[in-house]
């Protein structure tokens, strides 16, 4: 998986005060996935545990989509 090496810049000038710039910075961090990545790396999970969680999430998504499809296909 390739990672992007980008830096988040927020200019602070007379029109954008510090509070507004801080909100913009938080939004940019959210959109770039910084917080999500930080939380993911906070604790170590064994590869087997990660695989198990991934398969459970896939099964949950599958059940959810099957429910949606069956809901709209009723006659």
C-alpha cells in the first residue's frame, strides 16, 4: 500500500483568525485520515486478529447489503 507524503498547510492571515484556521486544520486532518491512522497505530494487533476483524467486517457488510436488496425486492 502506497502512502502519500503530503504536508497539511493552513495559512493564517487577517481574514482567517486562529479559531477558523484551527477548524480548517482539523477538517483537513480528518479528510486526509490522520486521526484514523493515529488511532489505528496506537495499539499493536497481531496479524491474525486483524484478519479476523477484517473478515467479520466483510461478513457484516455482506449481510447488510443482502438485507437492503431483499427489502427492495419484495413483491
